[in-house]
């Protein structure tokens, strides 16, 4: 059992004042592997006070100095990445081969945000000769970052990177299921020499716990959240009292549209990979695979063949393709949706159960699962399952493909596979999503804005756009003459 008995507040490692020690479960065994300090309202208050005290000096620090510290963090992160990947896999069960690739690339993002720290320029606005009008950009203040359990390090990076580059200070509250790597991240900030209070990390519960306290705290200016829509609604209501600003990265039910003229093998590589990556636990995955009718039967066959090749097993084994679900409730949710799919009349053509064998007993494993003959009005096509469940839906033509793709409350990502350039442009421009990939999938980089429309959220992460929600616009108008007419002279 590994012990993490301290929170990181104001540059120091402190025990919780009104929290508790909570066991973190290894999803590959169902047994606790770490004991972690969870903060309560008092700890959040201390962290927010520290962040407020640090905000003035940090926000006034020249951008190139903030950039230099972020680069130091990137260097430390790069060195720690293999160990961070191992810990993230232990905490959330994502296969190590995926975690290594993901976390191994994070330093690039930290460098990217470092490069933005001195680019917060405003503009001058021409009005009349007698005045000069200009804008400056000011950091919004203290940011509460609330992250989920599927990609804890990446979610923290996508919030802390732009926040710190903009000159904000942060209190990070990681998900209760996966607190460990956020505390490791705090160590790296300490090592990189960030001033006390600029980054604070307080693990804890969401509703009724540290998360709720952070959203309610009057000293917090903005909440950057990734998680479920239902949670976001609770957070919005709670934050309304103090008029918080919000960025929200919520769910998805991405359409992965495959036309008959597509490069079939490439499309299958992307669509199957996307169905089962992260054990299905990402809002960007192509959960609805829309396949044009002439190649539908072949696609179902190919999905089935490939599902049989997925090696489900202990996530730390290098050979494992797919680990367990991250926690017991998520496993139960996935299994319940599989039952719903069967009851709705979808055809279960592969998987649908927990894999057998003593080696996997106790862990939250589920087979890669394929449903064929899915209709877009079924719950398994409309609701986010967050499990390795591919739903294959047939369509006839381009119009129907677009209509089906858009018939969803979500709008985060989408994929289009076709060799026809005109069709690629027509379809990709009509799909209601924050990001559409054509003849590729899950191509996500630090420099390209990522985020949703409809119920997939507000705002963008990555890209230069990521800075916007962390900055206020401050307008100054200066008279060149200094003259001001007496309004009551006549
Ligand atoms: P998921 O459904 O993916 O587990 P959630 O949306 O429940 O995701 O949780 C994402 C994050 O939001 C976690 O850090 C969780 O602790 C936090 N959270 C949950 N409920 C609340 C709440 N009412 N207020 C603030 N944070 C919350």
C-alpha cells in the first residue's frame, strides 16, 4: 500500500484539516493500492486563500518568466513521464501501452503553453484622432480545476497549462477515483520552483465534498471542468451564486461516418481502435459507427474479427491492449447498457460479458463489445456508455449520414471516411461538432482547439484559443487633448 497522506497547499505538504484518508482502488484487482488524503471545505478554503495571495505577484510576473518556469516543469515532466504513466495505469486501469504514448507526449503540451505565456497581447482600436483606445488582457484570477478519472494527467494539463500561461493561479481537485498522479504533478511543480500558492492540489469528493466547496468558494473566479453533463449542471447551479466563469468539457457520442468509397482497412483501423481505446472511457471516441449500406455487413464482420484479437488483461502488462474499466460503478453502468441494447433489439455480435479466467477475477474487466443493427433512436446510440461498446448503424446516402450524425444531444468530435474530396468537405462542414476528423481519427494536438458544441460543453482547450477563457479584456481610452467640454455651459 502506497501512502499519500498530504495535500499540496501554499507550496507545502500538509495533512487535511477536515478531510480524511481514503483508499484508492486498483481496478485490475478491485483491491486498494494507495491511501490518499482527501481535503474538506477547510482545506479548500486554505488552498483558495493561498491561490488568492499568490495571484497578484504571479499575474504581474513578466510572461517570459512564467514561460521559463513552465519550461522547467516540462523538463521535469518529461523525465517523470514513464513513472507517471505507470501510476496512472495503476490508478485508472488504462493499458500501459496507451498511457505511455499519451503521457509521453505531454511535455510537448507544457512547452506549447509555455510559449503562449508572453503572447497575451491586446489590440489598438481606431476611433477618432483625439483618442487612443487599446485593450490589454488580464488573467481572470483564481481557477478551480476539476478533473475526471479517465485521463487525469491530460485533463490537469489542459487546464493548468493555459491558466498558468495566462497568469492565473490554480486549485486542482482531481477525481476521487484517481487522485494519485495529480499529487505527483504537484511534486513536479514544487521541483520546478513555482512560487507557493500558484498551484495547489486538493484531492477529495465531488458532491458534498472538496469539489462542491471549490465551486462555491467566493475566492474562486473560474471553474474549468471536465466530466459528465449531470455534474456540470450541479456545478453551474452552485457557481451561479458567485457568478463563476466556466469552461466545460462534457460528454460525447461521436459519429464515425464511413462511406462505401473509403479506404476500408484504414477506416476499420481507426474505428475499431477508437471503439475500444481507454476501454471505451473517453468522450472523443467514435461510439456511433455509421456505415454505408454496401459495406455494412463487411464492417460488422471486420469489427467482430478484430474484437476477438483484442487482448484484455492486466493493464501494466506491455502486451495488454485493453485494461479494465476504471471503477466498479462504471463497469456496472457498461454492463447495464449492454442489457439495454439487447432489450432494445440491437444484435449483440461480439462480447457483452465479463471475460472469464482466474487472472482477471476481481478486476473490473469487460469484453470488447459489438452491437450491429443499431438504430439511432436506441438508448445505446443516444446515451454515453463510457464502455468498450461499438454501435454499428447503417445508412444509405450522404443526407442520411449527416442527419444521423447530428441527431444527438452531443457535439464533441466526429469522423468522416471517404475518398471523395467534395463529399469530405460537404459532410465535415455540416456535422455539428467542435472537431471533425477526415480520413483520420483522434488526432489531437496541443495546437488545435478541442471542445464541444450542444451538450458537449463550453469553450475550447488546446490551441491559442485555450487562453481565452482565462483572460479578461481590459479597455483603456485615452484622450490626446485632455479637454472635456462643460456639459452645462449652455
Ligand atoms: P464521471 O461521471 O466521469 O465520473 P463526474 O462528472 O462525476 O465524472 O466527475 C468529474 C469530476 O467532478 C470529479 O473530480 C468529481 O469529483 C467532480 N464532481 C462531481 N460532482 C461534483 C459537484 N457536485 N461539484 C463539484 N465537483 C464535482
